[in-house]
């Protein structure tokens, strides 16, 4: 089977030890579910995500699954979805947050995350945080239990979400990040309304923040003996 897979999917086997993925695994699973189910079928999407999660948990190995799903939309629009970071451990999570900032997430969302990455401390020289318009719905839910999950302090700091929560998760790990990124990529009007307004959100400072994120990423990869060629893998 391995040889058959290598012959059919040559590029993943050529690049798995030199290029980085742009997203965590369960994010790709979510895309598949949304595509097959229909973007407008929110409850059915959440149901299928829950079913797959439960099935994966029955296995003997620890699956790379997410804990939460988020739904973002404006009135009378389809929903845009995201899941929390599906990695095993703190360091892989930091690696994938950096990779997603540099290659996958909408630039406004990535800028907000990079404002605090990697130490949960706001950078003095760059502030890419944004304020969502009042008409944007952004709600997270526990995948298995199905109950609504209040935004944490991290998401309040990034996106001005209203919350009484005091828990500050590592920035970029929450499902809200991917969900809002997908919303911004598809609804330009909302994206422009949420444009960062801080005086130090300049192109020069953003590039400095990106270089900072890249430096941390390269250091983490060296610690894990991963020789990165500087590219992010794009499935074809």
C-alpha cells in the first residue's frame, strides 16, 4: 500500500521532510465536510464534525483532532467555519500558528495573531489587532458536547469579542481565528470595516513582526531537527 500511495501522491512524499503544511490536519477535514455538506447547512456540518471526532477518538493512537468549532457570518449570509488548532503538544502548536500566519490566514487575522505571538505578550512596535463590526456573528462551540463556548481573553484582545472569560489561550489556537479568516477572505466589506487602525500598524512594522515570527519558527524547527527549505506545501 505504501508503494502504491507513493506512486499516486508523489509530491507529499517528496516534500514531507522539507516543507511545512499551511494548516493543521483537522482544518483540512473541516473543508471536506463543508464542501460535501453545503456551506449553508450549519447544524449538519457541526453534526458530521462531531461524528468524525468521536470515531477518531475510538482509535488506539492519539488523533490530531480539534476541540472546538467556530461559525462566523453576517446577517443573511452563509456561514464560514474554523476549528481550533489540531496538533499534539505546545511546540507543534506554536509551529503551526507561525506557519498559518505566514502562509494561510487572511493578512488582517494573521497580523492580529502576530501582535502577541509567541509569548502571549503584546509587541511594543506593532499592533495589528482588529475590531469586528457589530453585525458580525462569531460563535464557538465544543465539538463533542455541542454547547456554546464563550470567547476567551485572547480572542477579546485580538478581535474585540465581548466576553467575561479570563482564560488566555496561546494566540492563534482558537477556532475563531480560522473562522474569521475565512469570513474576511470571502466578504470584502466586512474585512475593510475591520481594518486595523493602530498608528504603529505600518508596513515596515508588520514586516518586522513577520520576521520575528519566522525567526521563532526556524528556531523551533531546528530544535526538532527539521531541515526546512523555506517553502510551504501546496497540495495539487
